[in-house]
């Protein structure tokens, strides 16, 4: 068989291909599309409940799902010459032919307070000049809609969210800078929050006092793929008071 195959309904066209010798990726195209992402999250939750023998974990992204598996465990389950990859791919194809929309998981609405003070929104002035709109309008636009969490990555708890309005869409910085935990940024049509101090290239417009990642919590990541995020503006005093209550 070829390493890439065409998909069938009910999913949009897809390809399956190996990722190294112990993983495969189901790819629905390099796009940011809410309906495709919902399909990916549906498949992710279905696999959590009905894991393929030998599967270690499944990792959803914007428009793809990667399944990691134990190569030796899969081979132990085989009585023929089928490779581990062929075994995993055949089971993945079976799941893709099922209507699993009801297994999409719960979508939560998470309210995120953000202080857009110039001390925290270090790139707001630059954005204002680039887009020829006021910083107040940037803040108003950023808070005017809910954002879907498409995937987690880059850092533990870093949520890639979208899509931001074209009016405030800006490119990444040419060189990464040191970013403080809680910083809220924009890159292209995406918005996100840095869960910890880290180099980063997103344009920073504010900071939240919430902890996006806490290893001491039962669920370390505040956000998960499929959630909806609603930002609201708070003052610097409210930010500091919130930090004081949670220190």
C-alpha cells in the first residue's frame, strides 16, 4: 500500500502517513478551519475512549491528529507479517469511517482576565502604529469575540487560539524576545497566552494573572483543545489584587 491514502466521508479528504517508526499522522490539510478542527477533536476524544491496541497517546493539532504507539507492543499483538504502521493505519481508517460527532467532548467557555496596561502590552503601541488604529480599539476588538482553542503546543499549556479579526492581525517578530508568563500575544490570525517565562516572537498586547499551567493542579493545563476563550479587560490594580489573592 502507499504511505498516503485518500480519505472517505464523513471526514473531509485526508492523508495518513508515518511519523518516524512509532507514530502516524492523520492530516486534513494545512488550514485553520473550525469544522475540520472539530472533526480532529472528535476523533481525539473517541480514541481516548477506544484506544487502539498499543497506542500510547493521541495529539490533536489544528487540522491533524498524530497517534503515537509502542512499536514492540503492537508487534506482539500481530500474528502475521503486517507492520506496526500498517496495523495502526488500518484501525485508524476504521475509526475515520464512523460517525463519531457525539464523542466530541465538552466545550467549555473559559473567561480570561487581561490587563492591557502599557507595562504589560509592550507591543500595543507598535501595533497601533502599524494598523493605524488606537490601542483602545485593538483592545476592544480583541475582547469582542470568543476564540476557539485549536491545539496545545510549543510549551505545556500554550493554547493556539483563533481567529482574530483581520484588523488586528499582525506578523510575528523577526527575532524572539524574552516573554513573561501570562503574556497575551497575537501572531497572524492567532492569539495565545504564554504559560511560563520563555523566548517568543508573538506581539504582546497584555497579561493575565491566571496560571495557564500549574503542575500541582489535577488538570495542569487551564485550557484544552476545543475550549472557547473569552477575554475581558481589567485594570492594573485588579491585576495586582488578583495576583495577591492567588500568591
